[in-house]
């Protein structure tokens, strides 16, 4: 087993990411979404050689837990669905 100590630099890294995103409801309880933006590092650690600035893109699957809870609550109290 390697008993070598690893020393980490404790300096701060500051990152800003501006993104525009949206989603589309496929069902009353679920949807899909996407976003695009730019990531910029204001302050980096001097030991990090890689540049993390650049464009970002993502996709997501959303589950609308609030809608599910409200529907479940109305079913429980009224005995019928709100949707």
C-alpha cells in the first residue's frame, strides 16, 4: 500500500456559467429540456493546467414532483383526479 502523502492546494476557484435553458412538458408529470451557454473561470488554481472556459450544452429529463404531489393530494382528499 502506498503511504505517500498527497498535498492539495487550498486556493479558491471561481467559476461563472451563463446559460439559457427551457423545457417541454410531454406528459403532465414529465418533460424534456435542453440548455446552452458559456462557462468562464475568473480565478483558477495555479496547479491546474487545463483551461475550463468554453461553451456548454446539456439535455435533461424532468419529473414534475410538485404536479405529482398535487394530483396525489387531490386524489387522496377528493377521491378523483385533478387532471
